[in-house]
């Protein structure tokens, strides 16, 4: 347990030192503020508009950016040390392989969560100050839900990155695989779902199966968590329309999200235990 | 007292290629043991097996009375210090940050981390980033971390590769101190000549098999390799006359390009021969060379495998 803490603290500090954490926090804050300020520009008005509409846009945005960041900060956590030549040294220390992966995983998740809290937190405070009518309990609840789900989404992609990191032999391959993972989860998966929708044409079979297909991608689960609480009318009619026939319970969605963290994490542990160094 | 390391018919195969086969050896406590062999002889594989970083395909290793991949593997690793071949560290951290991090992982006191940096002569550079360190400084840092938590067994894999003579000497001084403190040390190297004065005994590997094991004296006796007396004649004396004298005594000799004679010492005949030579007025200078580890190594045929050889495991 102590070793896990020591390792995660080092990874967390490395992320801080490499300016990853601060860059991500600034990115989130700037994106959140500009979306909330300029989000209504198409409708001819500039300035802070509906808080829920801002969250909906942020959800779409985070669904693209957070997986990429999660993969980028963590893809080299084991293979990077192997390339560097430090892995052999660390493994000769009195720590188990499970502790090494767990420590690194927790350190990167911590850094990502800190960046999320700092970035979006700052943005929310500014929005709340500038826009008195957004100071409602609901707004805070939705924001809390959003930040929590972003953190879990980040953790899930850090876990996927750790699988990539232990199964590849060199850093370049791991980087390639991380990008492929991002492409598949962010773009290709949803394209395939759309294709299924078009081909099946709304048959009964499709209506009963389709809602569950969304569980197969953590990003879609993340979207569901946020958009289903915001409800329709927030500019998400397309996505909500696809799932209108099914009611998702929040705890089911969070359970699915947690599985998307736990299963890749377990897989990474399993693969690393069998890895030859 | 148990041995520091016991190795029993140990074998390791990588994708069908044997990196080690049927190695049997033991390393007593409190000794400095050299692990010798050419590149690819299986030195690093053997070290990884001893550290429990990989599992053997056959055979057994017992380190400090425990199995390196058994239940107590984690606590066993606290009692072992390891300097990997061409050690690397986190370039973005400073020397003192790295050693403190590693001390935490090994549950060694933080003050010891600072003391060890001083001991290996890195006190002045402890607040510089590792990326600015020279090869020798990294190697010193590697030695410092290997001594964290005062391990009973210290394993040094090619510790002097890329070091200048001064740094090499300092490294072996520390190895000597470790022996004096009662640590067991396993040093691998292919620079045999520099290793010889510092080790108590040697394990010689060749193509994954243990070729010979024992103290330098044992190895010398095993090989029956003669010592050599190098003789320089006076400018005024006649070499042909000297050769006749040698032939009369039945001495095996060769003449070097600079006119120096190399005489082989027959077993037990060293002092008699030296007396004879010392009284010879034709001789200007005499140098005695015992069979060195490097010559032993060549003699034992570390380069190529001869067919039909028996492995030392089966012999013992």
C-alpha cells in the first residue's frame, strides 16, 4: 500500500512538472469559458447563455478531448520505463508488479482529476459570478455530475492506456496504438452505430438492442450520464432521439463507467504479470 | 551457514533458444564472486533469474535461503541490491530526488540516501537533473541505490562498463569495503584483468553453460596452465648460447619479436628456475607472470564450444 502511494505520488508530480496538468486545466477552463460566452453566437447573441446548454456543449467537447488526454499522459507508463531502461531497476525493488501498475494508474488519474477540477471549477466560478440567474442548486448538481463523470471517463482511458503500455514492446508502437484506440472509440464506434441504425431502419430488434450497444463505449456512457440528466432542449436532440425509447438509470450508467475503469485495469494487471522483461 | 546463492541445474529458454542450460553453482556468504563470460554468454539472464525478474524453464535458484519468485519474493528483494547493466534513471529528476524515491520504495531511511550519495562522490551534483549526468555519474548513482537498505547480497551487472580508470578504482574500493562489512557481492564483467584482483572466486559462463567455477587458485590448478618467466638478456650476451642452455635444462620457451624470452614454469619448479636464472650473468632482467584470469579464460576456451565436453554440473 505504501509503495503504491510512493509511486503514484511520483507519477502525479511528474505530470505536474511536465506541465501536463496545468496545460489540461487551462485548456478546460478556456474551452468552458469560450463555449459559454460564444456558444450563442450562431443565434445572434454573445454573452453567457443557458447554463445547461453550456454543459451540453462541454459534454460533447470533453467526449473528444478527455479520452485523448487520458491516453496521452498514460500510454508510456510502463513501456516508457522499458524504453528508458529504468523498468528492470524498479522491478528489482521490493514492490510487486501489481503495485507498480496500480501506483502509476492512480498517479495519472489523480493528475487528470486535479486538472479537471481546476479547469472546469475555475470556469464554473467565473460563469456563476457573471451570470446570477445560473446560481441554482440544479446547476451545481449538473456541474458536479459533469466533473465526476469526466474524471471517471479520464480514469477509464488511463486504464485503457495502461493495457496498451504493458502489451507493447516499444514506445512508438504504444503511441500508435493509443491513437488508434482514440480514433475507434471517439469516431469509428459511433459511425458503426449510425450505420446499424440506417441499415436496420428502426426495426423492433434494433429498438431493443441498440440502447445496450451504447454501453460498449465508455464515451457514449459518458454522454448518456450527462445528457440524460440535462434532458432535451439543450441542443442534443440527435443523440437523445437515438435513445429516446430507453430509460437509463444513473446508477446503471455509473456502474457501466466503473466497469470501463475496472476491466481494463484488471487486464493490464494480468498482462503485466505475464510480461517477460 | 547457508550460501548466498544456490543454483541447481538452472535453465532458461527464450522462444526455443537456450540462454542458460544446466547451470549448477553456489556463492558462499560474505565473498566477492566474479561472473565472467563473453557477451551473450548468459550473464544477464542468470542475474535476472537470481533477482526473480524472470522465471526459469527448468531448475532452481535459492537466494539468501528464499526462492526469488516465491511467496517471500518481495521481502527478499529488500535484502538484495542490484545495479543493472548500463543503468538509467528518470532524466527529469535530480540525483537526490531519484535516490529518495528509490529509498522510499526500498523502505530505507532517507538519511541513508543522502549519505550514500556522498559515499559514491555525488554529493556536489545531487541537486542537478540526471539528464545532465555523465555516464560515470549515473553509474555511481546506480551503485548508491544498490546499497540502499544495506542489502546482504549486492549484484553488480557490468559495473565498470564505460568508466574511466579512476572511477573504476573507486568502484572496486567500495566493493572491497562491502566485503569487509560482510556483504556478499556478485560482479559480472567481461573485463577480466581488472576484475581479478578484487574477487575471491569466479563463475565462468560460456554460451549459457557453466564452464568453470572456483577460486582463481582452483581455476589455475584445474587448467594446469603454467606461469611464465619473461627474461631480458643483456645486450652483450649471445641469444643462441642462451637457447642452448634452455634446451639443456628442458625448458619450454618462445622468443618474442623484441628478443625477450618467455619461459614456461614447470609445476613446482618455479623457485629452482628463478635461482638458476638469477645466477646467470647473461640475464639483464626477470619478470614473473602468474597465469592471469584473462589467460585462464582464453585457455579454458571461453570463445568456442568444443564437442563432447562434459558440463560441470554432471561432473560434480
